C-alpha cells in the first residue's frame, strides 16, 4: 500500500462495489486490498490535489484509519468511497493544522484553483464532491453512464438521447433516474 494507486476509473466499473464494501466491513485482509484497489485512486487524487507534498502519506493514513475504524462503516448509510473521502478530508485538514497553516484552495486536474461555491462551502468539499460524482459515474454500467453523461454534460433531452443512442425512451428515463439515485447516495454519505 505504499505506492500511489493507478487511475482506477475503468476498474471501478468492473468491480462490484457492494462486494468491496462488504469485504472491507468483514475485516478480511482481502477486504482491505479490495477497498484500496477500488478507491485508492480516488483518495490519492483528493490528497494530491489538496496537499501534493504529502499525498502518498495521507493516502496511507486514510486507509489505516479506515481499517482501524472499519466497524464504524455502515454500508446502509452510504458507499465506502464516500466514507473514505470524509476521512481523507479530515486527514488533509489535520495535516495543515499540524503545520500551523490554513488549508489552501484545492487545485483542479489542470492546476487551476477550484472556485469557491456560492453556498460558501470550502473548496476541499467542492473538490471531494466532484471526485465522488466521477467515482459514482464510474460504477455505473457503460450504457447508463453514457446516458447520464449525455443528459447532464451534453444537455440533451431524453428524446434526443433515445434517438442518438437507439435506446427506448423509457429505458433512457430509467437509466437517468437510477444514475441520479447513485450520485445522490454518494454525495449524501459524504455530507
């Protein structure tokens, strides 16, 4: 667990997230490895964007803390990814406070500053939410993921999506509804 994780976005769609959550909660050594494989890239990315000089150490601290407190993880309250992100945010803030510094604005993938939202949430919270949305989308099967992307990133109507993808309109609507439910579950658990 010492090397930075690979970018596991594609792997997450292959991994059964519910099985990973259950294996982690069970306390098996396989559960810790599965959790790291499934969510290590997410945690490391958050740590690297918020505190680049300590990203690897913070990632390791997050997983060690999570492992020690695994009995407090409740899959009924939300996915493991969201719980780990909550731990990571605390570890990042603690690292800055330990150094006697204030947490700076988080950086986006291109190095630009993550803007502060109108609701005055901290940039770290905004960055964590964006990473969780990406993680949640990656857990969707390919067709629903593409349909949600078309609806929200390309701003297509349900009818346009059905026409463009040759998927029945009812299926498009169902895929969007299930996709939004998954996104909501990830974000509510991290709040």
